[in-house]
C-alpha cells in the first residue's frame, strides 16, 4: 500500500521562517491591503440557505499557492451579518469557529446569537469556510455524501481490541489513498498558514487596514499564526479556548514525534479534569437537577466507572463502550445544555435504555467532510508514522486520563497514513510585536484546550493579556460569561485590555438551582471590573433548552454540523440528541 511522505518531518523552524519572510515580501497578492487590493473582490448577495436568513454571502478567489499568485486559484465561501445599527457601524470583525475544518458559513449563523449585542450593533461580523472546507474549494475524497457515509459506517470512534485496531488502521489507510488520488496539490495547501494568508486578503477586501478578529478553539491557532505572519496588520484579536502553538508544531520533536498532537496539547488531561468536575457537581446536586447523581461525588464517580465496565461487556443497542466515551467527551464542551443532557444519557444507559437519537432533518444531507479536519491537522502537526505506536500511547493516556485518553490518541492515528505534508507551514517564532496586544481567554476547566494552553498562548505572544474564566466547558463564547463579554466588548471598541490577572465566572453554574440564577453585577466601563461582589459575576437566567444543536469547535465533530450524519461514528463524530422526546 502506497503511503506518500509518511515519514517526512515538517521543515525546520529556520526554513519555515525564511519561507514566511519571503511570502511577506511577495507583493500585493500575498500582502493584501485596504479596499480590496490583491485582486479579491466580494460581491455580496442574500445567502441561499434558510439557516442563513439575514446573512449575506460572497465568493472570493485566492491563489492556491500564495508563492505563485499567477497560478491556480481556488474559491472561498464568505458570509457576513451587517452591523445591526448602521449609523454606529465601526467596521468589520472576522470570526473563525474552530475545527480544524469548521465552516464559517455554518458556524457564524449558529453562534451569531451568542455574540455581545454591542458588537453586533457596531460591526459587520464576517466569517468564511477556510480553504479545503465546506463550500469553499474543498477536500472531498468521495464522489457523494452517500459514498462517504457507506465508507464511514463501520469505523468506530476508536478501536477496542486488536481486531478493531487492524480494521481502524486499514480504513484510514484506504481514506488516505482516496484523498491522494483526488487533488494532491490542494492537500499540500490547506495549512493554517495558507488560511492566514487568505484571511489577510479578506481583510483587505472589506477595507480594513488592520484585522479585528475573534477566533475560538482551533481559530486561536489561526489567529496566532496571522499575528506573527502579519504583525503590523494584527489589530485587536481575541483568542478564546487556546491551542498551544508550540505543542502543535512540536518544536522538540525529531523525525519521529514521541507523542501525538492531542497528547502534546494536553487535551486528554483537560477532558479528564472536566469529566471529574461534571461527576462531582452531579454528585452534589439532587436528582431533580442531575438525574445521574448517586448522592455524592465519590458515589457518582463509581457509578460512572461501573457503567463503562458494563458497556464494555454488553452494549445497549448501538451504544457501545467506545460510543459512550466519545459522546461524553463531546458533551463536556457546553455546560448548558450539554451536561444535563449527558446526565440523562448516562442514566438511561444505567437503566438499560437506549437514548433516542434526533430525527434526520428535512432535505438532502450535506457532505460530512470528516476528512477536511484531517487534511489540515495531519499535513502540519507532527504525529507518529507507525500505527503500532498508538497502542503504546493509548496505554499511557489511559493511565493519565482514564477512558477518555483512548479517544484523544486514536483521533490522530489517521495521520500515520496521510499522503501530504504542508508546502509552507508556519512553525514560529510566535513572539513578533503586533500592532496591538492580543487578548487571550480560556476557561480553567476546558475539556479540549486546557487552561495551561491558554497560559502558554499568552506567554508566547508578544505583550498578550490572559483573561481567566473560572468555569467549565470549551470556550467562553459557548459557555457565556457576562463578565468576559464586557471585557471583550471594551477591548474591541476601545483597545483597553483587562487588568493583569483579571478573572471572570460563568453566568450559570452546572446543575444550578433556580435561586442561583441571579443577574450579573454591573461592570465598570472604565475599569472593566465588577462593581458588585467580585469580578466573577453571577448566573444568568438564560438556559438553552434540551436538544439544542450546539456548534462544535475542537476538534471538529461532523454530526453537530451536519445532523443527518450518523452519530457515534469515527473519531470526529458525535451528536447532540433529544432525551426522552
């Protein structure tokens, strides 16, 4: 079986920096500029999809290879919502919903309601499907949605046992061969650096001298890359739920990385920590608020472990051990409604009942695009090239993080066979002086990009400021905090950073009683500090209903974006379902 370039390491830091400097001086196409310089023209019209009502869409043509601006071009699907208060419009704010492989034409409409109203009033909020993704020129390794579904039908979230490990490895070797045959040139040009150069062209196309940007999850890596490729044009950037750039590029690695991407990032440890918080909060809550509670934190943790042991021996319908571990990992991302829904799923399984999957949406299924995440990650972030290495990594991860460690190890195994390496990756430095300091935000109990990654991002970027969210879940945008929103609004509108060591709390604690859902204290417009009983703030009364579809951010989970895609299948798939409906 052919495996092109499997053991080729990413280029050296010095080589990557030289290439980046060459591109910075390559002329107007790579540099972009105000008023659409660089050849990118956006012709806006009403978006076609019902879910995009109120948004405008356009198509941008950009070079496949920014070092060859006269060569092949590709298309980017772009979307925006105009400023709600045109008389007070300030400019354009770009948003990336994460992934890698998250399509902004889906993510922005889904998350637009979570943006602070002051930002929606003052800015056109703009997003796009990055190259290789969604409705842009995309990595598609199958002829149809149906063919992709058929291939993926028997691929578990992660393998259990030697037989499944062999089948899992073979399946992704087959996927790599399919992808290599489709568009090998595109596979070499879907890196984060390529997308950052696209973003600079889009910035110029909307007439902005400097970039205003909010990136969540993987979007933080994209923001950090932009800040260091184009530091003089990096205006006000908010990075929320952070990927540690040094861990991503693995500077310490030789030709064979000792660990895979997600273990270097500590995602398995973040998931284990947040799961422990979920079980402890559930155990302290009455069953009226957490149905899986066993009366105490210790008893609830023991109940969860006993459930996993039972499922390993005897699945409940399609709910295997691997599927449940995968679903738990995904539901940790959003406290409301994810944690309550997860408790109901676990309790149903405890009672021997299969939770109900959501009905398939009307209309044709969208192409799932699970290979689009791999195309970015595998091409630029080093991972072990030998499939046998992942079995040993799994054992280490389980010792450190329990069953969730299995998911985070095997999610990178497809990279062992991936056929392409990024032509021009950016591997540093990460401390170039930007036009304005970056604001870094991170929850303390993040199940995917742990708090230590936020600390690392703030330390690596020149002059960046860390705003700590004392709370749970992945990203502050998806786990609202009035305190964080006030700081973010003030930063975008005035440039003012939060005070050093500023901390906030989420609006609504896990499994909150009605009495805990109070209004947040006022925050001073001058200092950004709470004028009430501390900076943290207090709970909001807004809780999303059960069954709400939430937008996933890191790593991309196809079923949340495309609900008709089968749930519980493969390493990038999970789903939010209606319980008892």
